[in-house]
């Protein structure tokens, strides 16, 4: 019984962390590795800031251009171990804002 309560408390804390970091449909997360269902994480900019974006963005031609750019820059093997987009954070935020409004 106590173990179940600890698990619930841990899950509740993770959910609270992910909600507190949300910023529209794009969120910058630094304290948790949790990614909601229907989203994926990318690393952007020189500091490799982590953003969580909806999977639906993968279908958009502008986002696909970013993915091709990342493939040309890093190939399929990158030391970060995640999907890294070689653009500035400002550009990425502008692009995802545009995608969100379309």
C-alpha cells in the first residue's frame, strides 16, 4: 500500500513539473526528462536547450526543412544522443509559433 502511494506521489510530481514548464505547444524543459504522449524532444541552439514539440509538426514542410538541415549538419549519429536542430533558439521559437498558428 505504501509503495503505491509513493508511486502516485512521484507521478504527480513529474506531471506538475511538466505542466509548469509548458509554454503553449512548445515547452523548454530542463528539470525533467518526461515527454508527453504525442510530443518529442529536440535540442536547439549553441547551448542545446531542450524543447518538447508536438509530433504533428513532423508533417509540416518548414519543420521538415529543419530536420534535413540537422541531418546534413550532424548525420544520424550525434554525441547528444537526441535530435539536435542546428539553428538559434529565437529562430526555432519563431518557427514553432508560426506552426502553432497555422
